[in-house]
C-alpha cells in the first residue's frame, strides 16, 4: 500500500524545503534589505506632529528600530531641524523641550548623521538641480542622490522633483511598502523552512483543520509528522485515509498562503520601485563605497570593503584606505581601529 502513493513525510519535506526554499532565495535577492532612507527637515515636522497626536513614533522610526530600513540624515539638515524646533513647537502647541526629548530619546538613536564635504555634494547633478530650487535642501538631496536608489522622506516634494519625488506622501508610502516586503519575506521563509506541524500548531491553523477533518485526525497527523511511518502503519485504513485528507488540507493551505504572500510582496516591491529615488545614470566609485557601508550592520575595514566591491571600482585597497581615513571626521566614523561605518549617532541640546 505504501508503494502505491508517496510517503507522507516525503510530501511534508517537499513542502518545507526544496522548491519553496529556492523561491524564497530567489525572491529575497530581488530587493536588498534593509532599505536605505534619508530624512529631510520637513518630514521631521510631519513625524513629530504624528507623535504628539498619537503618542507613538512614526513608522520610519519603528522600521529603523526593527532593522527594516537604515535611516540617514545630513548634518546640515539636522542643524536646520534644530533651528526650526521653536517654530515646530509653536505650531504643535507643545514645548520645545518636549520635541527635543522625542528626538533625543526616540529618533536620533536610530539615525546615522553624515557630513558631506561640498566636493562630494556635487557628484550627482540631480542634487545641484535641487540646490537651484532650494539651497537649504541641497545637503539632503546630495546624500539621497549618493545613496540612491533609496527612500527620501520629505514633505517639500516640489523641491525634490529632480530626484523623482512628486508627492508629499511618497516617502511614507515607500516606508510602508518596505515594511510589507519585510513582512512578506518573513512569512514566506517561515512557510518554507518551518515544519508543517509547527506552522499549523497555532490557534488559527488548528481551528481551520479541525473544523474540516476533526480533532482526532489532526492529533494523529501531528504524531505521524513527528514520529515517522511506524505510527502511520499502525492505523486502520479509515484512519490512514483521514490522515491523507489532513495532509492534503495542510499542503493546500500552505501553498495558498505561500502564493498570497508572494503576490503581496511582489506588489509592495513594485510600489517601492515607483516611490524610491531612482539610481543615478552612472554611479561614482565614492557613491558605491557609501552605499556598501550604508547597508552594512557592522563596521568594515578597507580590505573588507575592497574585497566586497567589484575590483574595477577602486584602483587599490591603499587608495580606498586613504579615502576612508581622510574622511573619518565627517563622512565616516572609525568605530574601531581601521574599521568604519557611515555616519555617527548624534544628540541635540
């Protein structure tokens, strides 16, 4: 009888590993996470408004806390924010000290502040186009251009048209799309690698299957999944048929959920592509270094960076090391000897 149809555990194994794991790997490589995001002063005002009214940090800070986005701010943009805090406080009808407290405790621990020298701000012509529209937005635009493709969080979308920003909600929508991508990726990975019995050993999963095949059949199925074919062979023919019914219910439910999560994630990825600042026509070697460090969750040495990048990007590891050390007081922070991160944590007084 067991030769007439595939082994139950073999079906479970296929559901949990082979083609699904490959699909997860393929999908995850289409979009690099965490996503990079750059914060503008106008969006700080928007975020603080929401935090004062709702009592919680905005989605971008939550996403930065969870590691879904890496959040950056140009130092001049932070200085502009500090200058405008009295204006923000007056408009929000709160004290300036309360806003400083929100920024220092809730926001700035999750933001890397980068100081771009003027010669680097000019590397992407889109930033210089923004400067013509509003010189105050030039530093923010320059950082976003160098890190692009990235999310630009701004409320003054008219000033950032050269970077592809056309609506005031574009940055927020991009963050929400990134959160949906991360949630979908996590759900698909769980479906692909967690044992079937474990996935359905939740209130919703058990309730759904029990409603269709009964609690006794579900209990036997879990035992079979955990214990192998011996338990299966000890069951009556009627019980074996019921176990197969459960297996098909489980398989169908997993496949349907996998398909739904994949569709949602691909839709969110498509939306993110339309919301984000597009990449430059030709990315400079300096921008490549900045992006690589922006994605990294740990400090990197010149040797590590050089080995990560395409060999044609920098002429030698010595040149790259010289560049990193030359800018360790502005663009980079030497987190440990010879090892660097992009930007640094700051607080305001």
